[in-house]
C-alpha cells in the first residue's frame, strides 16, 4: 500500500476491529476483525495487519475498553494488555496512541456524517464548537465528553455510568428492593440507590426483568437483554413492557442530568442497546430528558441525538488520528 494511511482500531473484551483509512479523504482501505481473547498478542495482530498493507501507517490510534494511563491499558474484560510503544514497534508507525473507548465515543462526535445522526431535539446537526456529552448503554454504560473551544478538541472520558439511580415512585421502590436482592454490590450503602449501569445496560436488563417479574408475580422464563427489548417492542409481555419503560425513563433523566451538569450544547446516545433499539427514543423519552424542575427550559435547549453508526469506536479513533495528524502538520 503506497497510499499514506492511518491504522485505527476498536478493542473490546470480545473483538479487535482494525481499519486502514487513507490519510487524504478518509476512505476505508481495509478492515479486519480478530478475537481479543485469542492466543496472539494484540500488538502482533496490528503488526501483521500493517505488514499486509505493504507499508507502515503514518499513525496508529486504538480505542480500548479499559482505563488508559501513560499510553498503556489492561483491558477490563480480557486478560490482555497493550502499550503504544509496542504498537510503534510492530507496525513501524511514528506515533501510536491508546484512547479509552468512551473517550473515542466522544471523539466520534467531532465529525459526524448527517446520515449517522437521528435528531431527537434541537438543531439538525451539532454546532462546530461546544460541549458534547456521549451516553452509551451497551454491555455496560459508558459516558464521555468532548469539549471544542477556540479550535481545540479535548476529550474527557469518565465514569458517569456509575452515578446513582434511585426510585421515582412508590411502585419503583418495590422494584429496586427486588433488584437489590439480585445484585446487592451495585447499591450505595443500605439504601435503594444503585449504580446507573446496573440497570441501564445490556448486563443489567435481564436482572431488572427478574426484579419486575418478582414484583408482578410473573413465573415465566427469564429473558436476556435482547429478548426483553424485543418482547417489549412487539408488545408480547407486560413485564418486558414495564422494564422497557423503566429503562427509557431512567436513561432519559440520566442523559439530561449529565448534559446539564456538563453545560453541554449537545447530548449523543450511542452504544449497542441504543443503536439497535431506536424505537425507545420517542416523544416520551425526549419529555423525560427535558423534565428538570426549574431547569426544564435549559434542558430543552440542548440538542439531543441518536448516533446510529455502530462503529462509533472506530469513527472516534479515526477522528482522533486525524486530529493528531493535523497537529503534526502545524
């Protein structure tokens, strides 16, 4: 490959996805996927991919599911580690950078194709400058922030998925009590406040379904996350419907809270649960996002989008790589 190119990746606990992008224009040149837990070292997978292209990439940028420190990561859900120096060695790149997966999700909002956005509220497209908050219900619940001021992007990954969630009604008190019995370690002290991720994620949805079953006296089989949301969408189960309404109302309020706390211009919903279930994001979701007491008006002024591109990790890694290349030229 004689065309100058960028090597971008999205590394989760299950898959390693690699993509070669042309430096000029950003066209996709090649794509591969590998098993994260396989026998090969992660850096060697990158090296083989680069060797098959016939030239070293200009830069490597990898979104990784784990905390990044000193350009190193120990993956959260796989017994694998990686560092930028190893990626430079195996690929021949002059630069190699690791970014947290929800730092990458935030970077994905720096440049978004119009067809990848579903506008739920506000402007059809986000403003060039401002603060973007990304909320991502997938296997877990990720949160990230991208600040763009005076031509400078700054991404801020965080642990917003582990802020507190509490009952909104007396009926929900019973559900939270039943949920606590199923997953007590996610609760804060002796009360009924739990980590948001415990309920608002693909991991938590099956347990939330079991909690609602217990409260409603349902003795039917348990369902996985996909089964819960499919049954709710097709109106085949009162329990699944109640779970979906709980999920929707609490996610809406949380997204509005995070946007308000960050002074966001725009809030983006990403992640597997979100992108595969756009039916959740109806008018009642937007109403829940906006309800904020004396700050209802301010919440209603935030743009709200569903980022429909399931490859937001790769998109974010590519945006970050492009940003680093622009910095190099200046």
